[in-house]
């Protein structure tokens, strides 16, 4: 395998492809330069760490293996990276020699968001139709356990560009007919881009129902989320799915994680919700941005979502270059290393509550923050109702209930 030394970065905004600039690898360093024509558009694809410039640029951090965060956001991590590595090993490629530009070339036109990388790698993608959900679930467990699977190429095609630890696939879903098809980029009329998740080896059996109940709670608490639903396998087993927010009516939308925007290593993060509030305001340029992040922080505190790292918060940019906080995602009962929140609240990560939320609100002059906090608490206190309505098992319901009860203040 010959390493990629140069890639052209393009962006597909509402169906119009524009070349942004190029990435060049020289030794261990990766350089980026905007094209003059793209600078003239005034569109900022990464306004904090990669603002428009005529200079040759290098990132201010090494946490993304020499890439700027906006390009690292295009790379699969967790499950997607595992699949790509397995697919490369199957083809006899030594992973030690694979560079970030090589990985971006494998992403090509298949990544999340609106960025494209040219030329794409000559990779023999498997274009088989969608397998039955129970079969995919079984095969994902084999991959997680380190076993070989005959359908690794199919799994890679279905979910090789995804992030996050839990296995997932991209699908086309027709809401009128309830039909699923493999998630090709250009879907037939009536189909929407969705993601379906599968349990990890450490998840409870009813993880799909738990996440769906949390989705319902979040909506009632005033958070914005994309449509979600439970998909059923032939055995009757349920799988959590959500409509993609980086696709709309078949068009791509530029997506940038908080991790990539602010060059935060989400695995060893020192980020606070105050950083997220500041970032949201800088992008949205409206004080409502503070309220949105405060509401998310309150929900994650009182619903015990401690896996609230900076890669689980994203922002979207439209074709006019206007930014907004993306719909909330990956909201579920969760733990993190050492039991702390991945993102601190006014500096507190172990046992944050109303005191820290109000401190956060005061720093950013949020009006009537108790109203926001009360709205969230008044919903989360009814966890057992949401659990019963959405099929969560008795053991999970009780475990989560006991934990949430301890968080009230």
C-alpha cells in the first residue's frame, strides 16, 4: 500500500460541491491550505481553530494525529475505526503504516457531515443489500469479541464511517412503508437517512428501550432531538434508531463536533459546560445558545448521563455559513471513567447539581435559570412512567430510578 501524500478537501453544501483546499503530508507533519476561491466565499468551516487564511496552516495540537479537528471529525472512531481496521487487515494492510490521510481517503465521499476527500481510496466496498437486524447484531458481537466474521465487508459498508463505541449501521428508512434498505448516499424517493444502534457487550438487554425512553424524556424536558424509533428484528428484539441530522432531504449538512471545534481530546477532556456555552454563543450569536446548553447540562445531570463528552455535542452549518447547535444525541443512562461527568459543570464533575448549574447560568447571565432546571427535573422525576410506556425491564427501571432519586435537589 502506497501512502497518500495529498488530498483535496471539498464540501457539499445543498448539492453544490465546492473545493475547500488541500491537505499535504510531509514527513510527520500534515499541512492544510485554503484555496483562494473558497476564501472568497467567506464560509468558515471551522471558525475557532481553522479560520479562513491564505497561509499554510498546521494545527495547534497533536491530539488528532496531525489533523485539524474539523478533518478529524470526518474519521470514524470507536466502532467505525474498528471496522475499517478489520477490513484493512483482511486485505493484508499493516495498520502501523496507515496514516491519517490514508484514513481520510478511505472515507472519501462516505463520511458524516458534508466534507469530501479526493481522490478516494480504491477500496472494494461491499454493496450487498441490508441484512436482517438480528443477524447484524450477532455479527457485531463477534467483531467486538475479536472473532472473525464472514461479513466484515458488509458491516464496514453499513457502518464504517460511524463514531461512538456501540456498533451501528447507516440505513435508508421509508417511514410510510416501514421498509429498510442499506444506507447508500443517494436514497430512492421517500427514504430517509437513519442510524440503527446495536448493543455492546456491556449493555443491558433492554438498552434500546432505555435510550428510547430517554429520548421521550428529553423531548418533554424541552431538548431538541431528531426523530427516533425502535426497530424490530425477526425475533422480536428491538434496536434503537435515530434519523440523521447531517442529512436533510437527501442533502448533506456540514457537521462539527465540539471536540473538533475546540481541539478537545474527548477521551482525556478538561472541558466544562461553560466552554460549550461560550462556543455555542460564538457560533449562533444569540443568547438563546446559553439556554440550550444549560438545558442539556441539566438533563445530563439529573438523568445521569455521564458519558457527556465533547464528541457527543455537535454544531451544524448551513449553505449560507450559519451555525446552530445540533439536535441532542446519545442521551441515555450512562457511567464514565471513575463515575465523573465527562464534561464538568462549573468545575464540578463528581456530584454536580443545582448549585453548579446556577453558577454556570450566572457566569453567562442566563435569565431565570431555575425555570429551565425545574422543567428538566419535573420530567426526569417521572422516569418510571417513561420506562413503563416504552418497555424498559423491571430491573433496569428500578436501578435507574434509585440512581435518579439520589440526584434530586
